[in-house]
């Protein structure tokens, strides 16, 4: 063998030796068995996280720690059923690490919302990355391991969280107006049938803490319809523990229809939320990725916001014209981001907020210039220039036939802005369900 042949052999040998090994399956990795071979994760319940505006009294809020050695028990109204779940816990707005000690899920007694008692034989431990406890850093999201627990569509789920050391900050993740009673007690009661509630004024509140979502492992046809909104969607004026917000009532109607019973209605709204500015939570414009696109199994989306933008700027023509112009651009931007994933985006007209007199309840936005701004925005939303794939005319559903600047008195909660349960039912009853069939294949992402 001459020198040239020897060098060639060395090059070939070196190349063969440097090739990566064939990929092999890890035998040491734990395997989880899914109940549906062709399933996928779909959100069955969500709430819009924000920084808590209210904290519990002592002994649950002392020495800079919140919920130290305390169990929180909260209930969630699920849209879709399934036999395997996952929890999402958020520390996005927490001011310190959230040290979770133990979590369980269960079915509440009688399937009721806003109660502390659970069916003992349904209590199921929850793990995170295979561990019972988990230290969740600031600004992050925690997803549980799959949980074997069968739930039905429109059923309630109880979630119990025990924090041995509490969260070392007064900045905690919360949802301000859940319209659903939550409970807490000193000690670990995650496996208990009930909590020792001795003082409802210090141990209960209509708020959610830490929990931000529940997913179900569902069939391919199951999917989510997520709504970005403000207090009118969040349910101000609805019944405590009644689950009669308009998205709840829409879900109930969709469950009776074979074409829509596979779709979860997901409520990503919060009272006081605005499209353009932070305040009661991040602005709608800034939370599209987190609250819509990052949710599991989403195939439809909707924006019903803008009244708080109109109502919180000056009542001059110049200020109102400027806010309407900015709202139009913001809607277009949100549509670009949603359409990029092929998801259709529905819009809704802004409902009336006029009043014949100055009422005591607030918020109250009644003003002639603001009313003209609302009408102008609604005209644009209904027109061909708006970016929405479909528009639902909420304004037409609930306005007073005798005075279109005001809510129909039959649907007014009493503050001339928010609807009562009858008004929310009217929105649900008039929502066009054929939209879900029309846009079942999505939309083009090019625009």
C-alpha cells in the first residue's frame, strides 16, 4: 500500500468513527399510558391570570408571606369531559418563587360549584415532573403530569393546593372576580373531605389563586373556542356560583348540538381589562399569545373588548377619536397574530352604557361623546374594513328598543353597563352556532 492509499484509508476510517450513533429509545424514561391513542390535549377550563388586587387577612397574610401552612380549595367549571386531566398553575405575576407542597383534585359533593366538600373516593394526587412538590420560579407556568380522573362535560372539578411555607411575597397570581367561592384553612387538608371553615369572612372569597387552566386528553375532533374580554364576559352581574355568564350559557347551548358539543368555550376575560392599556391585568393586545395562542387545542377565537378603553379616556371629541383609531389598529394587529396560526377570529359590537341619570354604581361611562365613539366603532366592526372573520351583533341583542343608547331594562344588572343573567342568556341564545361549522377548517394565515 502506497502513501496515497494509506491516507485515503485513514480518512474513510476517521469518517466512519465520527458518525453519530443511531438514536435509541431510553429505557429509563417513565412511560405514561394514554386512554386515547389518537388523542390530544385540549383546554377545558381557563381563567385570565393577573396580579392579585386583594389578599386574605391574617393568619393567611402575615410577615410578607401569603397562605403559609394553608390549603386552598377552589372549583372550576369544565367545558369538556375526559378520563385524563392536566392542571396548569401560574406564577406569572408572583413576586417570589411559589413553593407548592402538595396538590390534589377531586369531584365536589353533588357536583356543586363553590363548595368546600368533596367526594372522598375521588381525591387524586397530582404530580409535577414526577414530584409531589415543586418550586415554581417567578414568571413561569407549571403543567402537571396526566391525572387519571373521569369528568363529564359541564361538570365541576375541585382543586386543593397546600403551601407549607407560603409564598414569600404580597405579589401573587390571582383572578380578581371568579364569581365562584374559594376556601382556605390552616394546615394540610388536600386529602380531606372538607375544610374546617369557621369564619367565612376570613376563609372565603370569590377569587381564584394560582390555578390558570385545566386540560383534558380528548379525541381529535375536540377543540377550544377562546374569548378575550372584559367584565361583561367575565360575568359581572351574573350569579355567584351559578355559572351563568354568557360563555357558560353558550357552552350549555352548544352541548345540546351535535355539531358543537365537541367545542370547549374558554373564558379569558377580566373585569376592567382594556385592549390598549394595562391595568386590570395585561392589555388584550399584549396577552394574545399567552391567553389564546398558547392554549391547547384552540381552533376558534373571539375579541369582545373596547368599552373600558372608551370609558377611561377624556370625553372630548379629540380624545375619543384618537382612542377609536387606535382600537381599530389594535384589532387588526390581534387578527394578524391569530390568523397566522389559521385560527378564525370573531368580533362583537360594543354594548350600550348610556343612562338617563347618574347612577350610584360604578363603573359608569354614560356620555354623549363616548356614545358617538361607541356607535362609530360598532359601524366599523360591522363593516368590511374590520379584520374579523365574523361579527356577532351583541349591541343589537341587548339594547333598549326604545333607546339604543341604553341597555334593555330587562337585561340591565342595575349599573347600566353590565348585564344580568337574563341578558347573558340572550347573548348565548342569539350566538350563531353555524359559525363553528363554517370555519371548521380554519382560515388562511396570509394577510
